[in-house]
C-alpha cells in the first residue's frame, strides 16, 4: 500500500468515526452518483453537501486525500466509507453505559458512587487522562491519585472554568504545586467567550473525565468535597465505543483552536 493510499484509508476511517451516520450516508449517496472518471471539480464540490463547518472540513480532508490517490474510484471510496461505518457501529455496540450517583440512596441500590468511579478512572489510566470541571476544591484523595498517575507517565489534562475570580484561583490551587507542574492545565479565557447584549459571558459548566480515550464519565458533579460526598449528583459512565474518543478529539480541537489556553 502506498503512502497516499494509507492516508486515504486513515481519512475514510476518521470520516466514518467522527461524522453522524446520516451525514456519511448522504456523502456515500453523492459519491455513488459520480461517474468513475469524475473530474476534480465534482470531487471538490462534495464538502458543500454537508451541513456544518466541522463536517465540511472533515469531508474536505477526505477529498484532499482522495486527490492524491486518483486511481481509487468513487464506487470504491463509497464501499470503503460504508465498511468503515459498519465497523464503527460494531464497536459502538460493544460499549456499556452505567449510571453513577452521589447522595442518599436506597439500601439495595446498584449505582456506584461518583468518587469511586472517578478514582477508578484515574488509577487505571495508562496513557492520558482528561478532567473538565467548573470548580475544584478540597480534593486530596483525587490529587494523590492524579499525582501518582502523572508520575507513572500518564499525560494529565485539566480544563478549568478560568474566570478571573476566585473560582479559577481555587481550582488551580486545589491541584497542588506538584501536580500543577506535571499536568497540562487549560482555562477558557473571558475574551474567548460569547457575551449577551448586557455583556454577561458564558461559563464552563461541563463536567467530565476521559481515561485513555476508552472510558468517559459525564456527571453533574464538580471536583469538590461537597459534590463528591454530600450533594445529590447524577452521571453516566460510558465504557468502550466511540464516544470517549470523540470527547477527547473535541477537547483537543478546542485547544488547537486556542479556545482553551494553557495556564
């Protein structure tokens, strides 16, 4: 396989993985209508059939990779995309989803506690760990686990609210000096946020953790003592499938586009 063919194969896989199923099917239908010797102008028009800027950028990358391997026919590319969709769906079926809870619970509950699940994700991470939170405060057990992970070579990415007030200061202080040096800490600066007519800005309210692009915890809980031990908090744990990796790619794109900036 030539380098151009490898690049095209990687682009086909990424297109099927990252774009909604219906968008990829529309793209396949458009490809299927092209003649075998479709001119470059017809190929270059393909990104225009998809709705969003991000989707168009992905399809434009596919068309660019295809241009470097012109011997691949539209029919072959269509079958490649549909095969990649089937493989992606196979992996998606293998995912498991579990509810996670903090707060009062019936004696016979089977729901795991938020802090237990989060600690499990941190302690089992082998390569990378992403944590996104509005607030962080008094989390010594989590700090110890994250520091241990960083020391064994796990890349830690912490994404905080980043307001100029006490929330940002407390979050960065909460991780401790040792982890602050070892982790990659990002914030959402005020000048990067949308504002309403009154000048009020948006806030980072997302709370999630992703371990090795394989396990995803989405929760209402911040990284605070109250949220992890005393509040009522609800979340879901997704293991396997494509969602954890998609969240990582989404966050990394925000970093690449400098929506999130390093501290």
